[in-house]
C-alpha cells in the first residue's frame, strides 16, 4: 500500500525583531539604603564582597548611608549593578538600581 504525500502546511506567521541600531550605553546606578537591622561591620563586609572595594571605601559608604540615608554604591552597566545587588541582597540589604 502506498501512502500519499503529507499535505504542505502554510509557513508560520513569525515576527522577526530587528537588532537595535545601537546598544544602550547609559550608566546605571546601584543605591544602598539605610536600615536599622544591619551593623556597620555587616555592611562593610558585604560591600567589599559586592564591588571589590577597599575596606576604607566600604567604611566611608557605610557611614554615608548611615548619615544620609542612601549612598551610590557603584555606577556601571545594568548587568554589573545587578550582580552587585545580588551580593548585597544575600544579607537582606535594601538596594535599588536606577538608570
């Protein structure tokens, strides 16, 4: 017995997205906000871990966030800020990324 050829199906309707003409190069900022939960030492250790800064710079940022309510931890690409934010979030620090 011979089988008949399969019927041709119409091509699916697919939207093709063009690549953007240029890459988004605007800087992103990772902010750290003050809280009454974490100690200075906890914040300092986590900042060093998150952005590979010196202890002195981390101490300065911890003091700034304590006295001013927030501090810009870093400026970079969204992906860099997101990675650092993840490290700060490990201990529940309050952060925000702004573009």
